[in-house]
């Protein structure tokens, strides 16, 4: 089970890098898909978040067996899930974004279980 979780978490980390890079380079695309306000401020902050997604996803892909890295992945994914959920509640993003929040929440639970298995 640990090997399966490790492979899955690495794939999620790589997907985080790819989606983060896309969001950093073309934030308007992400905003459009999530039906967020497409303003210069929103683009700036979505791009910034994308850059941090590249950093955290890249580190998680490179160091999947490092407890500290994986615990930070838990924190990042849980925080992202909460932030996106709050944005939907406040009407800043479409309810479609709850799929993103749910996936991030799932990833945080998976990563936390993986840390437990690391010992």
C-alpha cells in the first residue's frame, strides 16, 4: 500500500507542477474555468499561487519519502482546499471549484496517511 500511495502522490505532485505552471503563465485560463473575476488583481494573485504550486509540487515529487516535505504537502493541500471552499462560499469562484477543493482535501488525507506509513 505504501508503494501505491507513493506513486499516486508523486503523480499528483507532477500534476500540481503542470497545473501550477499553467496557472502562473496564463492565470486568466484558470479564472475562466472556475468562473472567477478576471481582473488584473485576480490574475496577479492566481499567477502567484501557481508559482507556489510549482515549488511545492516540485519538492514533493523530488522528495516523496521526506516526512517534513510530505507534512508540508499535507498543509499546502489542506490549506488550498479550505481557501478554494471559502472562495466558493463567498461567491468568488463557481461551485465547479469545489471539485478542485475536494481533490486537494483528498490529497491531504492521502499524504497524511503516507506520512503515518513512513513511520
